[in-house]
C-alpha cells in the first residue's frame, strides 16, 4: 500500500487522477518531494522503454 506524507499531499493531489492512481498502485512511500520526483522520473523511464 502506498503512502503519501501529508506535507507533500497538496502537490500529489494537484496531479491528474490517472497519474495519481498509477503512483498509488506502485506501492511506494512518498515522504519528500524528492521521493515524488523520483517516482515521476521512474514512470517516465518506464514509458520510454515501453515504446
């Protein structure tokens, strides 16, 4: 089960619903903005390799 620290929840909640759902399905802990940015970079890398 994924966790989003309340301190970064506003930034997380501002993202599109499908992106938030994808992140939540990754079962990761997002404690800091660096964690969130790393997660987004991972998603981008996965998309590039899927093409």
